[in-house]
């Protein structure tokens, strides 16, 4: 049921408050600048043009590839040796095969301009203390004037070294033996290959959640893998008619509206969890003991690698995310007196809910 609510988004992750519509509302957004001013478009076309605008452009791809190449060369040149029982590092010619494995959104083609680059290390780095390994790597990359250290988390469940490229300020996350990250990236690739609408819809949903501060797992939000599973399960059930109860529409605009309706209003977060198995389905959370009495409305997604494990036990911003989706739906629907399907670029419906910081507004000029 569609219930009007006050269109305000609370951004808990960054301590800000955003209000809809966005500042772009009422003007032609940058992704539609090439469309003739009197040419009417659909929401689906609006979305497709936004995806083309927001995804990495050739220059950004080249800069990121160059950073990956530089970081890989330095790390593969580090030889860990033991001297008097203590690990030391020496520099040698880059070793083959490389101990650096790229994973995450950069590998799965879901990267956006603000995305981190994720790499996992193998080889000698697995066999030494993470604190020492990260110190070796951080010093080597800093001395080579490639990256500066931002944060070292050697005692985390998956040890992590966060660095930033000196030249272009691109963030890079370095982990050790992160097999889970590598396998989830492979799964995302398979799912995107299976459903062609998954990638553009994930990019759109991910951007919306990012601009509202809902993509930090540490702050109770959803990471890219969780968003991908959420969208994939929706698409699979949508295509079988399980969500609409009718013939599915292949237009991405219609699919997006249905997604917002489903997760903004219809889906019962307290009762059901999401399974992305051989066939996507919903299950009763209580039947698996996954119903948190203190936070019953949290989004629950079954871990596709372990059906006995809840992938999203700490997404405590679920109520805010649900409200956010509901708000986005209200603003994106036609206004009173508008054409239901078509509108001019200056009346972009997507621009009502998309905010662009200055660096993204000017990146393709």
C-alpha cells in the first residue's frame, strides 16, 4: 500500500541530513545534457543515461589501472627473509606469479568514481605477522611515492591496510589472504552474467545508498555484495511474476519503481529473510532463529556460501533504508498533471533523488 510520508532522509553514517528533492530538481542534470531540450524521454532512458554518466570514464579507468600496476610491482618486489629469527624485507626483481589478486567492485565492473580498489596478498605475507607485513608494504609504497598510509587494521577479522594514492588520491584497501572477498567477487561476476539488468540496477541502488550514507557496514549499512544479492533476488523473483503477480516489464524504469515499492513498502523485514540459492526465495526468519527481538526489522540475507549463516546480522540501519526507498519512490513518480511515461530533460525524474557533489558534477567536462 502506498502511504505518503514526509520526504526527508536521515544520513546517520555521516551525521548529515539530506532532504528530497535533490538540488538538481527542476534543471537538466549533467547526464542528460546531450539530449535535445524538447525531446521527451522515459524514466528508463533517464536511468540508462545516468549509469553511463556515473560509471568510470576511460581516464578514470586508466588512472586506477596505473595505480594497481604500480602497487603490484612494488609489492611483488618485496622479499621476506628471516634474520636472527625476525622477518626482514629486501627488494628483488618482481616475482612471478604475482602475490597480488584484484577483487571487489574494480574486478566485477561495478566500480564508481568513489570506489576503493581492493587487493588481496598471498605468498610470504600469509606467513608473517600482519602488523609487520603492513609496515613493510606501507613503507615501501610511501618511499616509492605511490601511496600514503591512511589506516592499518592488522588485528581485524580480515587484516586490512588502507592507503591512498599520492597522485590521484584513489583509495586502495590491501588485505591478506582474503579468500572470502575473492569468492564473493567471482559470484557477483556470475550473477551479472546471468542477468543483464543486474549491473545497471546495482550501480543505481548503490549510488542512492551511498549518497545517503548507507553503504558502510561498520555503520549498519549495506556493502556492494549485500546490495548485489538484494537486487539479484528481487530481479529473479520479479521475472517469475512472484513480486508483481503478473507479466514482468523489461523496462529498467518500471523495474526500478517496483524495487522501491517492494523494499520501501511491501516487503516484511520483520518476518522474512532472503535466500539466493538455486532459486531465489523468502524464508521465515523465526524458523532459523534469525529473528532479533531487539531489532526485528533488520534486513536478513542468507549467506550464499553457507546457508546456515546470516550475511547481514548488523544492518541496523534497515528502517532508515526502508524509509529512504519509500521517499525516493514518492519523488520519482509523476507529479499531478504530468505525462505518466514521458518528460523533458529539464524535468528529469531521476534528478529529483540524485545528488551530485562538485567533483562528480564536473568530472566529464
